[in-house]
C-alpha cells in the first residue's frame, strides 16, 4: 500500500470529542496548506473521524458525505492499523531535536525505560526526556541540564559523534 504524503502542523490544543485525549497537531494528507474549517482529521489515539469546526475546534464528523467516503474510510482504517501496531511494538523513539529514530535497543534496556529518564541522542547529542506517553521530548529542566552528570554524558556522546564524523571523511 502506498503511503500518503503528509505535512504536519501545530493547531490549538483541543480534546478529541471521542476519547478526550489532547490533540495539538494535525497532518494534511495529499494536499497543501494548513488545515482549514471543514477539513476531516482522525484522532491519533482512537482513530475517530473528526472535523475542524469554524473555530478550528475538533468535532465528531457527522456529515454523511464524509462518513461514507471510501477514501476517508480507508484512511481511518490505516490509522486503526497504525494504532494496533503501536500497541504491539510501541512508537519509534525519535529525538525531539534532529527527529532521527533512535535504536530499538533503547526499548529493551534493563532496567526498562521509564518516564522521567533522560536519553542523550547518539546523532546530535540533544538531551531527550522520556515522557509518560512513551515519547521523547525536550528536557527543559535547566538544573538537570547543567548538572555535572548530564554535562559529562553529553560530552561523551558528542565525542563519539565527532569520532564518527572524523572517520567518515
């Protein structure tokens, strides 16, 4: 199956009217520009078919032309399939800064990753915080970022990155 081209956009944070998870982003599929009122979207947590209202609030899609549209129903099924895969295997861990996927071995650590743990990206040396949604986000705690332990960890990773770059040339 061919994957659709997408463009991601930040939208005002709203709750999904179906599962009540907070949604603050949207992907525009097979078209250009940011979402506009009337555009259909899908909740990334429950796959509910949604629509952007006049004020860009997400509402349950109730228009028959959308609910019976084969293309939209196929897209909704793709979201459901993705969610099932995530339940089985978890999301890929992507660095918040460089957006590169970090090695799958991180998910198999012993002890396992737990919310609140920090990970220094092996590609860009950015400090990522593992959150309760099992995603990597920017660490903003200045005290922790400037701690001796964190500075040493970042320096060690940066040294490794520098050595790889030197060998690549």
